[in-house]
């Protein structure tokens, strides 16, 4: 029996060889690529510009792994949470965040997560598996369809800030971006895509070498090693000085300013000294800061910082000419805000 490969995990040159080996023209590969990505036609029978025998050939040799929406929940602030199913078993979540001039999609790259940051709901899960490029793409495609039908508007921004660590599913994440930005895919601009990472330094350098067309966000959360290690185990192997080296390499190669995400945890990382440490870290590489409000996660002891402390922290950054913004929580009432995704409403 042939071990059928997922057609959306196949590269173009492989598909070209496949057709040529079966005495079909090479350009069939491009036609199939447009079907599976641009038109999102995942049924080989409906690829009507291929001959019947070519369609049969595809069916004999490939499968298509895909994702469907099994539930949607709408927050009082308009944020929509999507529960996606794959293989009828694994579940991930995605979020659509409507703002004044933006429709941002937040998608997952892994089912579960292996990192266990101690303030994050996803971190309490185990890693189930990496999503395929097709499964990542599907989330964007399906949420875009939802946006078009509900608001008559296409999505504008994509953030890889859902469940999982994108840089630990490197190949599939990069492949998904390639198809999201391709004219034979969704043709969206890479400038509107942000990949967020806990800071896997080796992979940050690898991205830099790829000459990326997308943005990078780092979940920093503390610019003091001892503190960062307390909340993010990754800091033990990828500490702040390693991170600095990797980001310097990234910036020098790409001239893209990384964004530092900083969740404001009450009486943990929200003091003047913490802000000073962040200022020093920011001065090392051209960068921006997003302060994030902490979202409640059941069973986790942290609390949201006060408005007063948050404002003092923000002012301190601004006084030192650091580009900083406070990101208010969205979708907290439905468990759709940063760090809350854990598929609890299965
Ligand atoms: N693993 C990647 C992608 C997830 S992004 C990363 O960590 O960057 C999700 C963002 O939400 C990260 O910055 C994460 O640290 C943050 N986050 C996690 N739990 C949170 C919580 N309870 N409240 C606010 N932000 C949280």
C-alpha cells in the first residue's frame, strides 16, 4: 500500500517531478498549487482543469489534511474565538480581533505547547503535535472567509500568537507564511504578519538567514535574567545575553525592529527597577515594546498590574524614547485573550 503524503506538505519541485514521472506536463503542479492554496479547493475531483486520469492519480497518491471550525464564541467586545478541529481529534484555537481599522487574526502553530511558561494557560497543556502548513493556513483562510461574510471585509493582520511555539514548528510555520503571502495563495503582505516566540535564539538566527518579509515579536516579560527564568523556563538555556546576540544578528541582517512583549504581572515585573532594566535591554537593538495586560488563567496565582503602576512603567519607557504601547485585553470574557487559549470549551 502507498503511504499517501499530505499534498499540502509537498514542495513545488516535488510535485513537478511527480507529474513528469507520470508523463504529465510540469505545469500541472502550478495548477494544483493554485487549487489547494489560492482557491482552497481540497477535493481532487473538483480540480477541473486536470484530466480525469490526473485527478485519479492524485487521489491514489495523496491525501489532504485540513481543519474545520467546530465552534465559534463571540465576546462582548466583538472578539471571536474559533475552535478548530483536525483529524476529528486535535483541537486548536484561533481568534479574530476587530479593531477600528484592522481585522487581526491570531492563529495557533501547535496543538498544545512544550514550553510551560508559568503564567500561560496553553503552557499548562502538553504538546500534542505540530500543525502542518496546511492546518496553519486553514485557520487564516477560514477566519478570512468568516470576516468577509460577517463584516464584508478581509482580514488585515495575522499574528502567530495562538497556541504553541512557532519556532519549534519552524518548517511548517515558514511554509505557511510562504503560501499566505504568495500570489498563488492568499497574497497577503508579509509586513502584516508577526511571528511571536519565547526567544529560541538558534531559530531567530535561522529566520534572519531566510531574509524574512514578516515581523518578529519576542515574549520578553522581564529584562532581568533571574526573574525571567522564574516565569519562562526557556530562559535557562536561552538567556538574555544569548537573546541579545541573536536579535542583534537578526536586526543587522534584516533591519526589522523586533517587538518585545511584556505582560504586566502585579508586584512581579512592574516596578521602576523592572522598567529600567527593560529600557537598558531596549537600547541594545532598535526595537518596540508592547505592554500586555495580564489575563486571568484559572489556577495561576499572578494578577494584573494596577493601572497606576502600568502607567508609571509606560511613562518611564517613553521618557527614555522607547517606542511603547499598552495593549488592552480583548476577548477575556470568552477565554480568547493572550495566554488563555487552552480549548476548555471542547
Ligand atoms: N509561544 C509564543 C507564541 C504565543 S504568543 C510566545 O510565547 O511568544 C502569546 C503571548 O501571550 C505571549 O507573549 C505570551 O507570553 C503571552 N501570554 C501568555 N499568557 C498570558 C496571560 N495570561 N496574559 C497575557 N499574556 C499572556
